[in-house]
């Protein structure tokens, strides 16, 4: 398979050697288990069935999941094994199923869903750094998109994620997600059945970038598109970029939150106690897999 699934377009034949993501053709997964710490319309009270795929198309210096995104910790899974795991997750009563950083394995995931599709909303949880043709492979399959919208400037995209084209790619991807899902639809108990929910992580010293991204959301995406404004940043992955070795201050958070309110964007706000390593899931251990 000559891989062009992500904006890197590395063209690797992953049946012979890894692509930019460091992955071959066999699915690699670091955790399959209920997860309770996503946004309320995704986790509800019973959690989302979270499938954390190993690898990533970005190289975020500060990634809190560096063991799986940078170092590809995890276990190999066949299409049948993933399908069977999805059944076990669903039997636990989760509200949704979330596929997290699954971009390098879109064809394999689609094959697993052909074997058995869970009868709950399917969530695509990603960095936002997606190729529109790949997203169109998911049309009619994915019910809810949960993309990050990380960096506005090419300089910050390169410095933080090794992707100077981050905003160019992510802005096109998010618009495609909104086109596919339309206006958000919720169940009576508040679970998102269809729609796109944008996540933005505030970074220390970069409130200007946050405000530009939120303004873009207001000016570009359909009215009513919810935003999750995240305050959970903690220095992880041995990040050594000046300015990113500390947490977000109350003043920085209040500045971005006030801007979101002024824009009248609907959505969710994280409390200060979300910035804690205790919220990082346990990966690649016996208890990590249902």
C-alpha cells in the first residue's frame, strides 16, 4: 500500500517499511477500554469505548501520550480481533465508541466495521491533521468528529508539531467534517448522535494563537458548532521548547475564555484540576484491554 492517508503524503509502501508515522500495515493499538474523561456528549455517564491506536501523523513536542504517539507502544491487532473487541466494549454499556488517532489504519478499521458495526455513535477523535480524501472514506460511517484545532501560524505548527502546514490541513479537514455531519444532533440524555465538536488546547504563552483559532471557528464553521476549550496542558514528553515547560496560568486561561464568550461560541470549559497526569490513561498493560 502506497500510503497517502495523511497530509504528510509520505508515499511509503507500508507493507515493506514504515511510513512517516512509524507504522506498517498491521494495526497497532495501545488501549481498548471504557474512558470517562471526554466531553459530556461523548462520555456521558457510562463512558466512551475508547480505542487508542498507536502512532500519530504529528510530532507534538508536548504530547501527553508520547509513549504511543512517538514511540508506538502497543499490540498488533488483526481486523477480526478489533471487531471482537468492539463487541466486548459495547456489551459494557458505553454510550459511544471512539477511534483515537486511527488515521494510519483507515482501511483496516473500515474492514473491522464491515464485520460488525457497534449500535452506538462512532466518534473519530483526531489531531485534526487530516487529508480530505481520507475523511471522505469515512463519510456515512463516522457519526461524530472530535478533532483538535491546535496551531494557527506556520511557525507554531512547525515548532510544536513538525507540521508548518498544520492549519492549512486542519482547517480544510474540519470544514469537511462539518459538511459530513451537519448541525449537531443530541439524544434526550445529551449524547451527541451526529455532529462535529472542536477541541482546542490552550498552550502557555500562546493565547494569541488560541484567540485567532476561536475567531476562525466563529467566522468559518456552521453556527452552533460546539468548542471544547481545554486547560489540561502539562509539560510532557520531556518537552524543552522555551515557554512550554510550564502550565497555563489563570490569567492566560481567563483571557481565552473571555474571548470565547465574546464570540458567543457554544461548548465546554475545563476546570484547573484537569491539568493532572492522573488523567493520562494507562497504555499497553494487561488492564488496558477489555
